[in-house]
C-alpha cells in the first residue's frame, strides 16, 4: 500500500550519516567489496561452466542483441537514481514522481526494443535474433520498476542490504542459466541469466526498502532532478555507445563466432574490472555528494579511493597480462584459445578504463552532469572511430586500436574532470605511482621467470607468474614509501573494529 509522506522521512533522510560519514563509507566499501567478491566467484563459476556447455556462436548471438539493448540501458532510469542519491533533501512526492517516470520509460523502452527486433535480425542477417530481442526487451521494464528502490538503499548507504540482494540475485540467475544450458537450450541460457537476475533484484529491492510510492502529483517539483538525470542518462548512453560499438561492428562485419570470441575475452576481463569499479562507485557517489562543499576533503577522498583501487587492480591486471593464455584455457576451455591474444591486448587499457570511469564520481557527485555529457560528446566519436579503424585487421585490430586511443585520451579526460577542484594530474600521479610500479615490476619478474623456466602445464605457468609477482612485491616492500602506503590501509580496517563514535570531519 502507498505510504504517506509523514511516514517517509526515515527512508529519505541522510542526516544520520553526516557525523560519521567516513565510517559509513569504509564499512560500506568493505561490505560492497565482500559482496562483489562473492559475486565474482559466482560469475566465475558461470563463466567456466557456460563456456563449456555453449559455443562461441551462442555467445555471439546474444552479444549482438546485448550490444544494442545496452545502449538503451542508459535511459532505463534516465539518470534519476543518481538524482535521488545526489540530492541533499528530497520528498516523498518527488520520489513517487520519479518512480512513475522510471516505470513509464522502462515500458516504452521494452516496446521500442520489441519493435526493433525484425530490424536487428535483418541488420545482422540472423533470424534467431527476433525471439532473443523480444525476450531481452523485458529487462527494461523490470529495471525501470527497480530504479528508485535501489537509489533509496544507496542514498541511505544500506550496503549490507544491497550485498545480500546482489549475491542472492547472482546465485539464482547463474543456477537458472546453467540448468537451461544443461537442458540443451543453447543461447537461451544466456538470455535467462540477465532476465532472472533483474527480476530477483527488483523483488528483493522492494522487500528491503522502507518506502512505497503514491500516485504522482503535478506539484512534486522534479523538473530540476529530471534535467540533472537526463544529462546523466545521456552521458551513460554515450558511455554505452563507446562500450557497445566494437561489438556492433564486429557482429556486423565478421559474424557471430568472432564476436563470441571477442565478447568472451572482454567479459572475462570485465569481471575483475566490475568487481572494483561497481563497489567503489556505489560508495563514492553518495559519500562524495555529502562532502561536495569541502573541496580539499573531497580531493582527499578521491585520491584515497583511486589509490586503493589501483593497489587492488594493478597486480590483478599485471598478472592477467602475463598469464593471459593459461587463464583463458583454464576458465573457458581450449576451444577458446583464439581469444587469448584479444584478452591480453584489452588488459593494456583496463586500468585506464577504471580511471576513466572514476571521473563520473566527480561529475555526478558535484551535480555537473552537463559537463560530463560535453566530455563524452567530445571523446565518443574518437573511441568509436578507433574501433572502425581496427576492424579490417580483425578482432585483435579492434582491441589494439581501441586500447591505444583510450590511453592517449586519458590525461586530457582527467584534466577536464579535475577542473574546479583542488585535484591535479600531479597529485593523482603521486597517488598511483607505487601501485603502478609494483605491477610493472611483477610483470617484468614474471616474464623473465617464464622465459627461463618455460613451464608447459597450465597450472605450472600460473604458479610461476604468481611467484614472480610475489617476489616483486616482497622486494618492493623494502621501500619505506611502499610500506607506509600499504600500512595506511590498516587504519581503515581498524576503523571497522572501533566503536560507533563520530569521526571529526577532518579525520
């Protein structure tokens, strides 16, 4: 039943978070990373099992549709979840209006996608895409009904509830997909996975949130929020164009099997990328939004977040760069060996992609969705053009051209994002120096070890690379600056064990 506005303040207020924002951020980060770790294991099981039950063509068929429907995902919430999270004060009537707006947009996108099904089948010259598109179109409607429940949970920084929801949704979705694949239904297993995941997420979100919408009112005053959200949605649309255009071009020019190889390599790499970017973003945007009026504190939070992100990600991507082939064979099977070179090329730009994504924290948390949109309008044609430039050279050419262009654009993108803050490329460089040095050292030591030992078995190759990285990190631990930087993370852990007393704003 609809809840009255007098019942809503507990679900909408964030005043209780302000005195202890640092603790909420740290606890939220740990909970979210733990959740992402669990989801990473679940998705890894899904990747390993489904890659052995299905063919590259199965993955390619679904990737053809996903590349197009992914563009519409940006408009599924019209950026109104960010508007709800970023807003300092918000009313029940405003969120109700946003809920009905999101639902209407989700329904519209479902109908539009369904109508486009025959055109997609003709574009890719593949009749099977009609049924796949019709079923996947339902994810827009489900997502639209979930948006505001998700936003309220994040606004309240209820990360334990979000963790339970995400783990349960992933587990159920993967189980349904594996059962479908074992039943011999082929690519329908890949269709069942996102559909089940979104449906379970929607149901659990509404069970957890202490709020229900009422009928929309004309005087809800959501015009500025929709304008803000519209810019965010347009920005996310441009991001999705960047991330989907390579799949569209490969599927159209080369067909389902090459696209299957490319998309599996990309998605396998995105597993660790998403496990890092999603939890940090979930914590960073609401936390940064609360301190946007304190420029220096805002800058320190950003540098701290990127430093932690790089200490976790740089060794992972360095390891994957050296061990690309054994990782592909172990996770996907020997029939996917041709994806290994693409995977290795994509690793080169993985850390750059994380830094690129981090700029959205700065724009969204400061309410500068218009500047984010202008940035993406400038860089998107260059990124899409880089994929087209590499297309004649196959999937490796697309991966290499896109990676090099992203790396070349990154300094300018960061400088543009830092405008109006106390951040600078020099300060960011100091924050990233040691994690990057550690990763490069690990790559050099591991490559030398592989050349000297020449291991033949997959597990031996992985062990040699792992030992090489461990040795490089042990040597770097002799550097006082590295010990000091890594040791500072213990302070974050100690905060988790302290009492709930308030932390001074300058802490």
